[in-house]
C-alpha cells in the first residue's frame, strides 16, 4: 500500500521470526495481517501504470496521485494473487505466527470485490453479494487449505460501507 510498509517475504522472514519469538517469550500469541492493496496502492508502489482491482475504469484512489485508470483482474491475476496470499500465510507460519488474518475490508483488494461500490463485474465475480464474495472466499479457502490446522485463519470484513449504494450488513452476513 505504502512505500515503507512491511512485506512478508523470504528476505524479511528473520525479522518476523524475531517479533514472533519476542511475543511468545512474554506468553502472548501473535497474528499477521496480510492484504493486497489492489487499486488502494499508492502510485509510487506500483510497477504498472494501472492498478488491478475488481473492475476497470476510473481509479478513485489513484486520481489523488496522478493515476487515472485501474484494470479489472483476469483469471490469471486472481490465480497469482491467491498464490501470493498462500505464500504469505505459509511464511507467517514458518516465522512462528499463531494466526494469520486476511484483510478483506476498508477498500483493499479483496474488499474491492466484496463492495458494490467498486465491483461492477458482469461475470461470476460480480452482481449478487455471494458472487462478489466469490474471489475473497476462494483466497480464504486456499489459505486455510495451505496452513491446515497448524494456525488460525481469520478474515476481516466491513459490515457496512457507510455510504449510499455501498455494502450492507445483509451483504456481509
């Protein structure tokens, strides 16, 4: 999301392991929150001109930093991102984390699928609340399958987008 934000990678693994060990030494448990910013990413972070999102078109966040358009994710993009969530969860487990939380709220990529404000797709990933949740649910299932019963898997979602025509509590349920 931001240039100096932490990234779960093999290079950062020793640092995350040290944090987990310090928390465990004090008797606590630790969870890593993982996410993908999608079009919420700041312009300087992206390696492409258009951020990927649930839908293409005007990039509301990007407008603030000179990025006018975003692109709708393809099946290939979805497979890549699903794999990146799995890889991050496995690294968190390797670092000794007790849980991993998938951030599916507050405008990040998985929320861009869930929210009717950002998801205008006309395929199996758009329309009804169930269809809009399909890709985030696929990511959640892939992470759960990958880590098995060796760590807790949490999902953070919005209960209400808080604006007209946004996601509702009924959608969240």
